[in-house]
């Protein structure tokens, strides 16, 4: 029968009468379909590898991709082969000892079919499972690269005395391999038992534990127990990164109960494995079950009961005395992991009175108070600086520039292309991929000044007729302070779709004031050249766009630019870096660059308390080790090592030689715009709430626990946590103003200020952190208390009631807490926005001290009212555009004493301000109509 089967193929099936079913064609065509699917998957894989090689090669980082792909392939084959050999041997043994005469009542021609089905089913299972376990092994390629290239931390943990690199680089690999082996052995055992069961069923017999089955189960069970023993041994080291005690890390119970318990369990599990191997000779089911039961019982007693008893009866009644040493470990390692151990702490007097002399001594700080918040300003930019409907601003970034000889804090935003904003009928493939390819220029304005109409004053705006962006004081005479010769933005935050440059269709560059469309062709080095039909085919497949293959507009010189989004571009090259949420645009070398802060993180740092950002984003060690600079025109990337002391980035530097460069090689005009990253500062500020305490007793009792201050923001009265903010200020004890990231604190469950934390960004002071503690015997109002004082001021409240009537929306900006010499100044801008039009105007400035709250039309007028010195009315650059402070046209009820005013004068003022408001709204409406008309003409 076997010879007949081989000669003529499988016989037709006939289950007791009727027409026989021929399954030969089904097998043949089924095999063809499976082969085609496999071929398609294989070709698709190699297509992806090919296009990725082209993309990485265009950025001159091909070595990074080849290192990753070769490592993934190597680990895949290691995992596949190891598992495949193991499962194949086990199934071969299982098949050998259970094959026999078929006793089922089957037609004779079915016996061979069933036997072959079992064999080929086993082979299919071996192949499929091997591929799965190979893929699992390959997915952790990064662990293996870090393991073989690890760099020492030069610091030991206090429990086992191992270098911290063991926990960060070595232990994760060992734990993964142990878990992978355990899973593989369990699957092999289940697969072998399943094959035994199938073979017995096919033979028409009940499943029974024969000698051969007992031997095989004993050997596999022994291997599983050895894997469990290894797991117990690894768990000992994992105690220093455990989260179950008084603090994160190994505590008294862990060291004195769980650690010895795990050592004993390691011995017990190993002994159980040996007993199971002995049972392969003894062939006794009792020995097999007894070994497992012994391990389970001791695991319950030693792994759960014993630690619980120690904790309940030994630790809990004397918790601090028992845990003091381990609390100190947690404090020390957490402060080190988050860089809190380098914070310099100082005392801050926080006097209550602000005089005109203090204002004048810190004039540069005053002139850089951020009255424009990024969210309202971004809406203003969208209203008056988009210029054309196919541009968009994502958000405004905070930075500093020297403008007209002054060190100025500014907000700026990139004008990126947004072809999806075009009318639907013009959103053709040619327009979206070939014509509207790039944005152009930036909008930049100082954070303090605003016009009488409540709009920003610009340092850079519009799109000049020559396409060159000058940056200088508005209406300045002479050469600009900075000049952007090439303001084109092919890569940015909003550029998510691919485009094709250098096609037969010229790209739209910009439109002149006369309406002339200026066309251009790309001359940069970004993108992959579509120099052959094969490349076009590969990218048409990858992008799912047949137009790339058939369009006559695409030539051999055309380049396809994709992965144009900043963070996608960086993450594709360096997926091991964690990126700051906010990349920011920088002007330098006559071009535009994006600067992206990148972090190295781990959640394996011993004793360090974790920071949970999201369910899948937890870390307990962080360093801003890398600054990435992206050319907005070329898309080229440069990875600068900013913290060469970080062992993690040094490890990656060993893994990918040539990817990183030294920080000293960054051009100076870019280096001056490096800033302390906000996401890192947020993590550090969160930890400092508790970890500013240095005494274990105070830490245990939460005796000096701080909290995040709250403020009002936007249109509602709801409170929100204060966010860190950048300011230009003169730190106490320093001679010059500098760019600082600031964050205030309040005591836990109280609203007064207790201190503030500052991170410095300029020059040699970059990265230095300073904490200032307020006197504990004096009350310093916190943001929430100042907000309450603003609300309780009857004149300010009356102004809000008048202005925030139907048809207008009042928006309260961030309340800034600004240290000024030895005092505190509070500043909050107020915007007005008409309903239905997202176009806020900056109308009022609120200033407050410990004993006074004022609101005026400008910063200078508010300072004059606050101090009583009318000479300060010109501060902030608005004196020329405002009416003198004592004018009845601008003196609002909020800034005077109503009891001293004539009732008639108050009513006249209310009517005057209402007329002004109506006039401003009419002007705004007219401008909107004009812009709509211009947009219609342009289209």
C-alpha cells in the first residue's frame, strides 16, 4: 500500500459508501496557496529591508541598521534552532514510543493517511512553534547588545555588593533567558503529551502512562525544575528592584526572610529536579509527584508564610527601627538616579515689599516676564501669521535670543505645510505629494510686549517677497540681528506624510504680496533618490501608492522624503532613546534646526523609587544624555552625547560606534539655544517633593512633605497644577541674568509657598540645579492664595464681570511666581476672546506682592501702580503706546479705591471701556473678513 501511495498519490476517501472524496487537488492547491503566502511574506520582508537600507544609507547611519538587523536575525535563528531541536527530539521520542498498529475501524486506505497526518501535523507544529519562539527571542535584541557591551556604573548595591551595571544590563538578559527557557520547556512537555494522546487515540486505545511516557515526563519535568531553581536564584538579586515593602528596593523582610527563603528554594527545586531525573530510572509516579509537592509546599511556607510572619510580628511593631537602613538606601539611590544629589540648597528670605529700586536692579528680569502663554499665542499666530491656508503652526516654543543687543526671552513657532487644510477639491495627489511639499519661516515675538490692540509685537513675521526671514526689533532700521537665508521646512512636527521632491512639477515655495507664486526645486540632500524602476516599485509597494510607479512627473532625479516627523525620524534610528515631548525650533547658520532632548532610562536601578508616566512607561533612572539636532531642510540628524558620565549612553556608543558625537562639536550658535529639558525637570521636581528630605526619620514620617502648587488657567475657575516655566532672571547671589527653568512648591495640604527649584541652562552653568527654601516662620503666599486674592478684589472682580459678558470670553494665563532679589513678584496675564473666533487678545496684566494686587493695561503701568513710582510706566516697552497712567481713559476701577472716586466718573469709565471693547471687536471682525477675502482671491 505504501508503494502504491508513493506511485499514484493519496487514495480517495470513502467513509462507508457514496462517492469517494478525492482530496489530492485540495492538497495540491492548498500547498500552492501556502507557498504563495509564504513567498509574499518573504518578499515583503526583504522589500522592507531594502527600503530601510536605502533610508538609513541616505542619513549615513547604515551601520546602525545593519547592526540591529543582523542581531535580530542571529537571535531569531538561535531561538528557533534551540527550541526547534528540543521540541523535535521530544516529539520524535514521543512518536517512537507510541506508534503501533491502528486498531480503529478504519478503511484500509485511511490508515496511511492518518499516520502521515500525524507526522506532518507534528512537523507543522515544530516549524510554527520554532518560528514563534525564535521571534520572541529576537524581539529582545537590545538586551543582548547591552549585555555584551555594558559599561560599569562604578557603584555597588548595598545588599549583594554587585556593580549596578549587573542589574541594568546583565540581570534583564538572564531573567529573559530563564523565562524563555521555562516557557519553551513547558510547551515541549505539553506538545509531547499531546502527541502521546493523539497517537493513542489514533490507535483506538485509552491514554496511559507507560514506562516510556513516565521517563520522558520525568526528564522534561526535571529540566523545568532546574529552570525554576535558576529563577529562584535570580529572584534573590531582583529583591533590590522590588516594590512591596516600606520603600522601593530590598527591605528588612526581603533581606532577612525572602533572600534566605529563595536560596533554600533554589536548593529544593534543584533537588526536586535531581529526584525527577532519578525517577527516569525508577519509573515511579510517586517520586515524580512527591518532588513537585515538596517544592510547592516549601514555596508556600518559605516564599509566602515566613516573610509574612517576619513582617507582621518583627517589623511592623518596630518598623522605623528595622527599616531605617533600607530607607536610607532608598533615599540615596533615588536621589542619585534622578540627579537630585547634585542640587545646591540655599535659603531665600522672601521679603514682602517690592520697591522701585528692586525693579530697576532687576530690569532685565522684568522685561522678560512671560505675559504671552504658548497656547493663546499659538492661536494668535494661526490667525495672523499663517499667510496662506496651506500652512499651520503646531505650538509656540520658549527660547532666548540676543535681539538689538539685549538678551530676550521669546516665543517662536514654525510655519509648517499642511496640505490637508486645502479645499477638498484641491487635495489632489499632485498637490499633496509634489506641489505643497514644505513650510517656510517662523513667527517670533517677545514674551512681554504687546500692542494696544492686545497683539504680539514681532521679531520675525510674514513671508518676505525674497523668501528670506529677518529677525530683529519690529520696524528696526539697518541690518537684522539674525537672517534666515533658507527658511524652508521639509521636516518638522506636522510633516507626517511623504512627499516627492525634484519632480517635473515644481514645488510651491511662497506667494509674494502681489500674489505671484514663486516655484522652487529641492536642492538638499534629504530623501532617497528614485533612480530606478525597481526603487519606484519598492516604494509604491511600501507606501501603498501606485502613483509612485506610474506617474510621469517622477524622474530618476526625484527624491522621496518620508519619516519626516521629528520624533518618528529619531525613533526609527534610535528606538532605545526616550524623547522629550516638545522638540523646539532653533535659528542658526542661516537655517532652521529642530532640537530634540533625548533620555536614557531604565527601571532596573536598585533602590530607586520609580516614576510612573504611563502604564507602559515606568523608569527609576533618567539622564538627559543626548541632544539631537535635525536640519529642517535636509532632515539630517546629529546625536550629541550631552552627559558622557552616563553608563547607559556610553554602552549605546559602544554598540553603535559613529552614531554619537561629542557635545563640544555642536556649533556655537546652536549651543547657545540648548535648554534644560522640561520633561526631565518635571520628573525631578516630582521626586524632590519627598526626596528633598535627607533625614530618614523625617522621610518615614512625611514630616516635611511638599506638594505641587495649583493655579487657575483658561476660562474656568477650576484649579490645575502649576507647570514648570522658563524665565530670564538673576538668581540670588549671581551677577547676571540667565535662562532658568523654575518650579514653586507648597507644603503638603497647605497653599503657602515653601520653596522653589531652578534648573540653569546657560553656558558653563548648564544642568546645575538650585533649590531655595523659604523661612518656615513666615507665610509666603502660594499661587492658589494669590488667585484667591485676585478673585476677592472687588474692582478686579467687577472688571471680569463687565468684560466676560455674553459675546466675550476671558482667559486667565499662567500665574508666574518670579523671585526678584529677595522678594516674590506674581504676574498673570488676562486675555479677551470673542465667542466663535479663536483669536485671544492680551488686555490686562495682573501683578501681586505679599500685600497688594493690581491690574493694569501694561506691565509698566502695573509696576507703577504696584510701587507708586510712575517712572516705571515705561518698563516693558509699552509706555509710548499707552495713555499715561493717571488718564481717566485707562485707569480702571480695579486699580484704584472706589471709595475715593466720584460715582459719575466710575460710570463714565465703564461706558468708555464698553465702547472701546465694541470698537476692538468690530476691528477684529473686519480683519477676519479681509483675510477670508484675500484667501479666496489666492485660491
